C-alpha cells in the first residue's frame, strides 16, 4: 500500500495522474494569462463520476474545481474547490473577496455553463466562495451534520490531488470546449 492509496483514513485505489480531456479557454487576468482545462477526477476514489476544471498560471496548476453531473442529467454540481495559497488572495487586498483569482475563475465557469450548482456539504470557505461566484446555491448543511465538509478533512486530500495535477502533461490536451461533451 502506498501513501497515495490512503486518503482520509480510508484505502482507495492507487492514485493516478489525471487525464486531460480538453483545453477550454485562455483568459487574461490580473495574475497573467490563465489556461483552463478539463480533466478526469484527481481524487482516487473508486465509485465517483467526477471530473475537474483546472486553471493554470504560468503553466502550473493554480486552482481546481471538481464537479459531477446532477441527478437531473443537465446540471453540473461543484464538489471540491481548492486554490494554491498564493492565488487565493488576501483579505487586505480585497475586503469584499469578490475580486480574487478563485472567484473570477469560478464566475467564468458558472457564466459559461460549465458549472450550475453548488454542493450543500460545502465548507464555510466554500460557502463564502459560492456566495461570491453565483449559481444555484442550496442551503448549507447544519454545522453538526457529519456530511458537511470541514477544512481539516478537505485540505490534505486536496493537496494530494494538486500534486497529481502537477504531473499532468498539459501541452497534449485536445483544444476547444467542443472536445468535451457537456
């Protein structure tokens, strides 16, 4: 058993480098040029059908959002959002939080129909992000609900997923959103 197969105290299949499905966009931001890609799920869990959107800055992953299709078959639900600390933004830079890199990328994903709904089990930070990004926001689960996300249980697996995304060969991606069936 490798370290990568043990996540959150549970044993899963060995971690695999995600597969790039498509290059979705080239965006210009205050952080420079950003490339947005769609990949397979960077979390090694055996029975999920999630995928991810990954924003690259200077050719390196800066942020990812995992998502899955809603039960209705036509909606796309956020599962996990994670950004490198250097792109998260500081409260002193933007007291309202609405102009940070993760919020701008999230708004772009929602505005362009790549995401439609937020999860109800989001963390407090995820709840704040959802409010700034927009889209369908269901009520957050109660604080004592065991299904509600918490930062401690989210950070370590997200860093592992990030390390896997850092191993991806981004230049080999099919170009254009038409490469991905939505």
